[in-house]
């Protein structure tokens, strides 16, 4: 089962009704860009981290999906976006050295 690809396997397919229901709930709250795949990846990374989903009972997986709060999902999404961001991509090596390098004591006095 691929975690990041679009092929999530039979478990994903069996749980499409629960994922669709949760996606519809998110749409009611104004989160119109959330997909079923986004919800599934959230569950894999956050809710079921370290667990073998294919060995879990289907009712437990469906219950976990239906209990996701939009606030928890959006918080996770924002944290992941910040974690993946390359904050210094616009800086060249001289600018990075000036920003992150050791500080001169003479510079502190001026």
C-alpha cells in the first residue's frame, strides 16, 4: 500500500463511503479543497501512525475517520506545510552566512 501515491489499496476503496461523508462534512464548514485522499493521508500519518491499517478492523477505521474534527485536520495540515517549507530558498550562500553565521562582538556594539 502506497502512503503518498494515489493507489491506497483495497482498504481505502472499502472505506470510500466514510471518507466521502467526512469530505462532505468538511465542505459544509467551508473547507472545499479537502479530498478523500487528503483525509486518508491524515489518518495514516496522524491517527494510525505506526499501525498496520490493513490489519485493523474496518469498523475501527471507519470510526476513526468519522471522528476527525476539521480543526484537528487543519492544524495538522498547517504544521505539515510549515515543516515542508524551505524558508531560506530565496537566499544565496552569502546571505545565509550573514544570517546564520557567528556574530562579531563589534557588530553587537554598533
